[in-house]
C-alpha cells in the first residue's frame, strides 16, 4: 500500500512521501457523537466515509 501512495504525483509535479509506522494500535475504540461533532471534517466526493480532510479548530487557536 505504501508503494502505491509513494507513486502518487500531481500534475504540477508534487510528490508524496509515505512510510508505515509499525506498532500496536488498539482496535474497536469508540468515538462519541460529541467528539465527532467537535471535529472540522470536509468529506471528499469519492468514498466520503474514508476520504476526508481534517481542519484545525480555530477556537483553540484564538485562545493562544
């Protein structure tokens, strides 16, 4: 899979670096509806359940 990602290139020449981070990650961790609602997600048109952009929370930046 990482080879497929590394082979990605835009029309303007931007290339992608990818690496697999091996480790133990817990499965079946539940995220509450409240936690999901707090995320600023923009879902993509193709496979929106998997493809999305996560944006910074501006209210956190304003407090700094």
